[in-house]
């Protein structure tokens, strides 16, 4: 029933961070925000998550204003609340306080039931040499795939 074609990914996150664990969270949205997401007018490439007053919020996520929204239109980069189970929230809070971990959005999608969901990851930042290794591994993998496809 719901369109399941919206998949907005944060490709930069996998390059800049090691993803240790992932969680699926719901989002508290306004009416024009969900309409913009269904049109594919959202970006999570510069977004990050923070725990504030015992609640998980996503900051700097850009959802473009809805074209047909009048005075009811939303603010594009407002802070939005994420919905997680309390034990998952406590686990994230503990991990982010004890060491150099951060919470990064990885994937924004529309669920089977029609709700906007976001996959967040508990991540640890990569060093510069780790990023170079990632680039080298990706290039080697692509080269091997090219050789496999052009084999006669």
C-alpha cells in the first residue's frame, strides 16, 4: 500500500566512520515534512544525532519545504525527535559518554506501514590513513569486478 521507493543514504558516513552497531528509529515529523520526504527532498549527509534531556534528536537534517505548503510549512533544518526503546537509548547514551563514539544517521526510508524511519549507527571516527585504506580497498574490489566481467 505505501510506496517503498524512498531510500536516502548517507554515503559519506561509511567513508568517515566505522559503524559499530545500527538501530532503527522512528521520527516525529510535521505534515509537510513527511510529504517532502515522500517526494525524495531530504538530505542526511550533514546530519548528526545527540542525546538531549534524555531524548535522542537529529540535528542539521535538511528536509526541503513542501512546494504546496502555505503558511503551515516547516523549517527545513529544525531539530527532530527520534523514537527509540528506552534500553537502546540508555545503551547509546552510555557508549557516547564513555569513549569517542558518535551517533550518525545512515539511511532514511519509508517503512511498509508508511512511516518515515531512519537507521542510525553508533560510530567511531576513522583516521586519515584508515580512509586511504578504505579507498584502496574499494579500488581493488572494483578492479577485480571489472576483470571478472570482461573475462572471455
